[in-house]
């Protein structure tokens, strides 16, 4: 039982992995920019993008934790389309105020001023009487930029620097994000630059472009699958740190099965850990753990979506999977399908609606879930049977 509780692998979304591997270039770019900003020089904002489960939040949190050690005042937010941006900001700023223990007076006043400038979405009544909601329109924050300037001045006055960390940036309302982006941009021209780090799905760049076109010149890192060696490190290092050796063949199988997808790495490694006894994970442990975990993940990630596909949609995903991972132009997919992109645009739209593919940029399509192409190949005969009825035949 203690073996089980000692499991180092972390499957919860956004959880810090026991070894954050394969993201050195991204981490050091963020570290460099944060140091630059701390020293008073402007630095290019950085955005981590990638499909679900690629490790964007984990990396953003790691960078934020490092920034916290460099004296940063961090406003960390996760905007969503269903919440007024002002409320999201307000909570982020309140958290930052709480985290900045025993605030010097000027900084405390800076925090108070900005919190006052932001409308509350709900107001807590005293003596545990609950909360009342106030409608807080999105755009009624005329003082936000002024208040951010005051907070920035107060932060610098106290020898600290201001950092925004925005997760799920693709969900942030354009008008709300514009205040923060414009503010950060304006400070770049001063001796007190504020810094911004963000993470979001592919498409974040296009979303930010709507906020301000100069965000095109920010630095974007697309997080992708880890290499085989990185995957092995992500599994072997945490086990070794707990005195557990993984047999080379077992490690090989785990790397193959998880295919470098960070979320799968944690899931498969965790299942293997739970199957082992003593101080070694054997090939037998891994072989016992894999089928159940594969069923679970296939069910969660792919089966539910794929069950809903029509024969024509099955043909489309088969054609797309043949092109391999990554985004493809709709023209390439149509050519693989043996037709024109106009002819199959309605199938594409249906697949977008069914959440199987999405458009990371105009004229492009990509599977929404990592390793979908592998899933399609592994289930090819069944999908081909279902596609058989399709009136649009591939290769014609
Ligand atoms: N570099 C890494 N090495 C190993 N495991 C990682 C790495 N990065 C993240 N993970 C693990 O992968 C899983 C997914 O990470 P995370 O939630 O950060 O992804 P995400 O890209 O933010 O996903 P989402 O788009 O759903 O928010 C977590 O279990 C995390 O611990
Ligand atoms: Mg995330």
C-alpha cells in the first residue's frame, strides 16, 4: 500500500510532473525574459501553445514558480468566455495581494486601488450570510489601465516587478485582454516594464492577433510530443528517485505506448507503478497495466467522439490520419481524399462540430486530440468498414 501512495506520477490536469522534461528551450527563454524584465529591460512576451494535455499549464506554473523566486508580483489568471474579464482579473489581483506577504504600504495602496477599480461579480456578505451577485459589464473598467500603472509603479518602488501569467488565453475575451496587452506593451517603453507569459491552445496566436496585431511579434513556442529519450527520462527519473528500477524492456514499452504525449506518460507510468511490487518495475508489470489503461484512455479520448461519425466522416478522418500528425491544409486533405476541398467542406464542418478536428488557422485542419492519427491506424479495419458506405469514395 505504501508503494501505491508513494506513486510519483501525476495525472491531474496542470499538476507538476515529477520530472518536467523536454521543455528546456522554453524554460530558459522564459527565465531569460523574466530576468531581463526584472532588470528593467523590456522583454518579448512568451506564449506556450499546444493541444490538450501537452503540458502548457505545467510549464507555465513552473515559470511562474521561478518568477516568484525572483521577486516578481505575479497576477495569474485563467480567463473564460463565461466570466467577465474584470472579475477574472479581480480574483487574480486579490490572489497576488494575498501571496505578497506583509505588503509595504505603497504596494498595499496600489493593490487596493486596482481592486477598487474592478467591479465585483459577486459580493460576499459579512458573517457567512452568503454572496449576492452584481452584474458587472465587460467593458466598464475605464480605470483598469490607470490602476495597473499605479500598481506597476508601486511594485517597482518596492524593488519588485510585475508579471502576468495567463492560462487558457484563447478563451479570454478580446476586449478584456486588450487592456492587459496594451498596458504591458506601453510599459515596454519605460524603465518599469511589466512582463507577460501565457499559455493556450493552438489558435491562441490568431486570438491574440485580434487583441492587438503587434502580438504577432511575441514569441510563440508550440509544445509537442516528447522524444523517446525524453519520455524515458520522464518515467525513469522519478522512479529512480524513489529507489525503483525500471527494466529496460518495461521502459521501452511504456515509451512506445505513451508515444511522448505528456498526459499519457503520466497515466501509463502511474498504472505501471501501481502494478509493481518491491523495488523494480518489470516488463510483466507493464504488460499487465497497459491493456486496462489503453481501454480507459481510448474510451475517454477517442471512442465517444468516433462512435458519432457518419461513414463520410470516417472516410475523412482516415484520409487525414494517412497524412500523419500535425496540422494539414484542407487542400492536402482533399487531395488525399481524392476530391476538392469545396466538395468536402460540409464534412469538415461536421467534424469540427463533433470536436474531432479544429482549425488552428484559416485553411488548416488538425485533430483536436493528440495521437488521433495513431488511434485511427490502430482501428483502421473497423473504421474502413464503417466508411465503406460513404458515397464519396477516396482515391476517385
Ligand atoms: N514535460 C513534461 N514531462 C512529463 N509530464 C508532463 C510534462 N508536462 C506536463 N506533464 C504532465 O502532463 C499532464 C498534462 O499537463 P497539463 O495539464 O499542463 O497540460 P495542458 O497542455 O495544460 O492541458 P490542457 O490543454 O488540457 O489544459 C499532467 O499530468 C502533467 O503533470
Ligand atoms: Mg492547461
